[in-house]
């Protein structure tokens, strides 16, 4: 790069990146002082420049990644929009069906449980009634009537008054 182009680039860079309140490029600087600084700090300056170059590479990689994220984000948004559009009616139908199914199933299960409870109570009432004193007493009387009728039949057959007959249980 020619000396003039280099100065122009330096001036442009200084204007672009210079700090507010920095000295204008046209200001005279002390060459000997800057030479000493450069010689004493050349390695440090080179290391910083390498570090800045590495940072620039990382930032460019990040820039590419972030640009890719925008594309990926748009693809994900499109996928979600398509899913909603393509599945909205089906999911709505399933939702309504499941709500109805849930209500009906809960209602029927509740009714069935109540009927089972009533049947158990009726069954318990049946057991209690069948095993009650009155029912047992009545059953004994019925058994006595049956056995008495059989005894009389047997007596009449034995005495020859009538033919054999048996009363079944």
C-alpha cells in the first residue's frame, strides 16, 4: 500500500473508530516517543491484534449462526402454522368427542355404582328378611304342614283307604 493510501486508510479508520475528544490525525506526534513505545510493546501489540483477529472470526461465525437461526426460526414457525392449520379440525373433533365420552362415562359409572349399592342393600335386606325370626318360624310351619300331609297320606295308604301318593318338595 502506498504511503498516501495508507495515511488515507489510517485517517478513515481514525475518524470511523476514533474516540470522542481524540486528537486529530493532522496533529504532530513525537516520533521518537512512539518508536520507543512500539519497540518496547511490539509483541504485546501483535498478540492483541491476533486476539482481535480471533474475535473477529468468532463474531463472523456467530453472525452466520444467527442468520441461520432466523431461517430455522421461520421454518419452525411455518411448521407450527401448518400443523395448526392441518390438525385444527381433527383435534377439535377429538376434543369434543372426549369431553362427551368423559361426561357419559362418569355418569354411567356413577349410576352403576349406585345400582350396585342398592342391589347390595337389597341383597342385605333379602338376607336379613330370609333369616328373620318370622321367616324362619313360617318356614317351620310350612315344613310341618308338608310332613303332616305326608304322614296322613302314608297313614291312609297303610290303612288301605287310598293309593300311595307322595307330595314333592
